[in-house]
């Protein structure tokens, strides 16, 4: 789905403008960096070997166009990066940084941690090269705070051969989903699993139950802190999740593991399906990948328009960066060089470029179709939510996953967090 068109507004804006942390792993894209060369410091989050490989190639392609520039590319693990992002922007001289579109980006912009794009020519080029929906997600109060690099769908990955063996078709509605779970249980297969160690994988279930039952507008109001978590509509939406947990539809062994701990169970057909973002495909072994299918989160209420989770990864401009000119060249490179499209192909994600080639990969093709047909898009719980809600909400979800799966206690804990005035408010 295309969000409200900002391209014309962006072009108008460009015309107006014409008037102490753990050490990151780092690499230099320059084979023999010169101490006197200007530097570009870039922070990036790495969640898989495939992502690191694609990222290194992207940086090297930019280096080839800028041989006199010394690029210092800092790599962080996923949870470390998310935890230290704000502190690093406050304390370090970083020119470009990976981040997420959504409420958390706007909070950083309003705290003065990010630099808006002011170059008229760059704004014009970006307005022509990136989709309006992805640029809109980077805008706050009429200013643009970075460039999109990837977006992707969430949904269920499943074993094609297992489903075929048990006579299960990819379910399109909740009744069919529950029937699929029952058939899996009958065959001695746990229906699903989640690696909830860090909270966010389980939050996808929260998001989708609420989106499917109450719709995008209510969901966004809830995560913004404008609606009570104890609203009866929220409780009713999450009751099917509680029912699944009580039936034993989730594999107990992975509840305290990281997100990718569930994948071997899927490969071995110990679980039937997992709810995950398309980034998981970069971890599928080549010999297993052809057997892994994908289907969207099923419809629950036919009268509720189908919104989809579509996290958008971006590159932002930290306010303390010391080489804004080189940072701007990097954003121009992302907008114009084919390397960004190649990057996304290598990690099974979707390119935000308007000139992205037709998708040949089945998963990316399914993602582009799914998101193109959605009534609206959300970015994910910890990207859409008010910043101070995320940690207590994840803690409440983690407690809910453990017996006795107390739904009221989870919602009460979230409501308590909602009623705490955000820091700096």
C-alpha cells in the first residue's frame, strides 16, 4: 500500500531549501587508509552473515566511487545496537547510522539527535528515486531525517512437505488456522514456536491479533499511549493468543531463546510454522530453503481491513557527525546506484527504490504483493510504540508467555507503564 503521497511535498521542500560503550566490530572499506584522508563513520546493525556480506559489498561499492574517503564501518549485534543507539548518538561522532522508521525515529529527531536533510538537490533526487511511502515514514514536521534502505513483510514460514503430508493448506482465516493447529497437534507436531528472549518476536503476535481484530487506527492509538491497554476491545483481541498458549500450541523449549533458535525446529518439522519477518530467510540453509513456504497472518474479523506489519530499515544522520558532506553523498549513492537493489536481493528484503527490478524470488514477490494490497502498514511494536512503553511491555509479554498465561496481568502491567509520564515530557 502507498501511504499519502509526499513526493510532491518533498520536491516543494527541496525548492524552498534552494534559497562509554562496548567497542563495535569495525572494518575499513579502504585497503590502505591514509591518516590524512577525510573520514566517514558509519554504524550498522548486523543480524546474520548474509546481511553482513551484503552490507560490506554496499560500503565497498560506495568506496569505489569515493577513493579519497576513509570509511570506518562499525558493526554491532542486534540487541547491543538497539540498546546503545541513543547513547552512542549522544557520545560518539557518527556520520551515518542504521535505524528504524517509526515513533522511535521521530523521538530521536525531536531530541536533537538527528540532522535533517537540507540539501535541495539531494531532496529532489530522493523524491524521484524512493517510493513516497518510505519517504513519508522518515518525515517529521515537514523535514526528512534520512534514507530508506529496506522493508519487508511479516507472516508465517512453514514446512511445505509437512503441510502436504498432513493435508494442510496455508490457512487464510482463523478457523482454518485453528484447524491446521489441531491437525499438527494430532500428528505430534507442536503448531508453532517463538524465540522470546528479547521480547520483540513475541510482540508480533500482539500486533497481529490487535490489527486483525481492531484495525490499524486503534492499534496505532494504543501504542502511542492514547488508548488504555485494558480497553475491552484489546483484551478480546488477545484472547485467541491466550487460548493457543493454554492449549500448548507454542513450543516451550524456545520461549527463553533468541529469535532464530526456532528455525532448526522448523527445519526438523518439530514445529509446523513460525511467525517471523522476511529477514529470517537469510538464515535458511540452501538445502532447506525450497521446502519453506510463506503465508500471511490469517484474517480474524472479515469486517476489519487487513493492515500488515512492514518494518522499514533506514539510515539516519546523527547530529554530531563530523562529515555531513560525505554523509549526503552516501544518501545520494543509495538513491541512485543499483547497489541498494542488489543489497536487498541478497538479504531477501524489499528495495524502497522506485526502479527496483521485478522480484524473481518467491518470498520477495509474495511480500511486495502482500504489502501492496494492504489497507495500511505498521512498522512493528517497538518501532511504533512510545519509547518508554517498550521495555515494560516486553517484560509483560514475557511473563504472559509463562503459565498461567495471565492476560489481565499482562494488560494491567502495560497500562501501568502507559500511565507513567514519559521522560522529558
